[in-house]
């Protein structure tokens, strides 16, 4: 079973993602970028999905750190956020985000997106 790390400070989003992806993937949840980074140090993930606006460490800060680590340099990272501005997307692209999913997301499409990037 493929392993996914989902990073989001909103418990409602973590529950929704668990419901949508929990049957198909082995999910690990983190409340912010720093917790996500700690989880990555302990285990390997096939895909990382992260919100952007979070306390402690934002999703873009996490993405920047992931691309500096040898073990996650090429791991697919999907940014899932309400942010849809061209500037924010450009920053995600600059930091080598694999994809951009705008909330609210389509549950059926989320699984297929993950399969495509794996």
C-alpha cells in the first residue's frame, strides 16, 4: 500500500482526506509543516500533500526544505490549498511543487491525481 503524508492544520480537512483516501492508501497526518518534516525524518512517503497556510511552518516553507533533503528531493509534493493566485502558484512552481489542488477538491479526482504522480 502506497504511503501518503497529509499536512494540514484544519482537523476537518484531515478527517475528509482520511475518509477519501484512507481505504486506498496508508496515511500519516501532520498538523503543520514542522510536524510533517519530523514525520519525513522517521519514514519514507510515496506522495506528500500539504496545505500552504499553516502556523509554525507553512506548506511552502516545508516544500523548500523537502527539496533540499536527498530523500525527498524527487518525492511528488502536491499543494492543496484555497490559494489560487498566480503569484502563489508561481512560488510553488519555483520551489518544485509537483501539482496544485484548489480546495474544495473533488474527492474522485484526488485519488486519480495521486495515482498519476506515483
